[in-house]
C-alpha cells in the first residue's frame, strides 16, 4: 500500500464519470456541481478543478470564503460560483469584485449586498422558502424582497440572475406543493416587473426522480460523489461510481488468549485464542466510537468486524487465525469491489446517510488524488503551481 497509516483516496476519474453520466441524464438542463463542506470531504480545490476541466460552468459552495478560494486558484469568471450562507457581518465587496453569485434571502441581507456594490453590480439569486424553513424568504416576505431587488436592479446595483428554492424531499406530494408555491412566487415576481432569467430547485434526489422539478438548472452534490439518495438504490444500480475509498495500513498484530477484553470498557471479549489487528483510524478520523456490531472492514479480500470501542486514533479487529500482517491494507469503505463496505452501507449501518460519512472524515486523514489527466489543472494545483 502506501507509506501513510491512513488515507482517503479520491478517484477523480470516478468523479468525472459521474459528472458525465449526470449531465447525460439532465441534458439539456444545466448542472450546478455542489461542493459545500470541502466538496463533501473530498477536498474542494481538486474536485473543482476536475469539474472545470470537464467543462462544468456552475459550481455551488456554501460560503463566499470558499468561492474566493476557487477564484484564487484560477477558476475564472466564466465559471459561475454560487454561495448562499452568509455570516451576518460578512463584507460582500470581495465577492462582488470576483463576480461570486450570491443567494439572498431577505431584505436586510440584500441591503448589505447593495451597500457593498462599487463598480460592478452584484449577481443575486433570490431565495424562496418553499417549506424547508432554512434559507429563503417566506411567502409573506417574498413581495418585499422582490420589490427591493427590483429597485436595486433599476439602480444598476444588482443583477437578478435567478430565483431558487430547496426542497424537503419528505414526500412527493409535499415536494409538489413546495414547487407549486415556488412557481407562484416566480410568477408574482414577474408580475411585479422583475425578470427571472433562471430558476433552480432540485438537488440530487429530486433532480433524478422528478424531471418536472429540473427547471433551468439542478444543483447536484451527492450523486456526483457516487452517493445516491433514494432508499434501497445503490450507486451501482444507477451506474454511479464511488469516489472516496478510506484505507489504512495494519499497524500491529497481537495473538491473545480466549476471553481477552478488547479496547476501552471491554465491550468485546475474544471467543477463542485469536489474532487482534490494530487499525490506526479512530473517531478523530470519522469512524464512530460505537461502530462495534455495525461496521466491518476488509483485509485481503475478507470482511472482519470491529472489536470493541473505537478510540480516538485506532480500533481493533478480530481476524481469528487468518494470516494478517503489519502493513496489509485495511479498506474501511470504497467501491465494494474488494469485499469492503460501501459508503451507503456505512450510512445504513449507522442510521445516517452516506453524505454524513464522507463529510466527517477528519482533517488528519490525507486526501490522496488518483486518476485524472496528469497534465490537468488538478495536477498543477497538487504540485503547488496554482
Ligand atoms: C446540499 C445542497 C444541494 C445538493 O444536495 P445533494 O442532495 O447533495 O445533491 C443543493 N442545494 C442546496 C441548497 C444544498 O444545501
């Protein structure tokens, strides 16, 4: 394996293949590739550069800070970068200077954007709250937001680029009601004299399952990382590929007698004389402390259960009488091709979703990028040339 004790391998070719597949599904609708939370834990810059190399024209990151990181490595203004969560004291000047697209949810936020405008208008997407109750103006406050946007646009301070909302994905009927409310809000804005050039509503799940919600653009994250959202649907069912593989190297092995208590609290005791293997990945790296009985890892093509509490930096595996040696590769999750669990299986085993699993892989785990054209922008970035 590699010199590192632990690593998250990120397969940029798989990301690219997922992009191509998703664009084919969505054609002719535009795709915004969502890369919040450091590209769902995969690393923002390499993922963004791979996407830009593949011709992606819209990227979504949560914050202006993340958008500016992309501008700083040469993601130029031909690529639109959308942001939608803004600190209450954020100074929007750099965002506007760098043509970062701003989701705006209420009149005070719009006023702060307008106040920051200098020589070029701010690019604004008006957020509508269609029932999720996170961002967006509620139906009650929407007319005021529209009126303020209209005034600011007439004054040349902003350019209204889009209206958008985000769905709860609770049930088909509730999502339909949310989209109907959004449609009514767009109509209301247009009746008030505001042109809405673009509408975007759907993320991975609705974009895939509800064609009528695709509007002008879908905002997709999870699908691109090979993590489909529908119950019981695997990545392979859809033709998506897992992008992240979490690996470690066996750090130590130890032969112990029957009845040996393992790790903190001795929640596991050996049933026979056996070999324990130390895996140098812990809850600081994103493996939950209570994973015993839920997760198995693959070593040399075979699955073994986690034995005892996961500690901050390591856990133990009971491999019986199998010949496992220091340095052997332990695969925690990945494509499933070498007997390892997938990220979806982790999600199911831990009562959560795959996105949470990849997002909480800790900063201590080096991301190692595999695949992708060696002459591409990612390679330049990784060599420190961008
Ligand atoms: C996270 C997010 C998305 C992408 O969601 P996926 O289900 O990962 O595709 C899209 N839009 C908004 C506003 C989001 O917060």
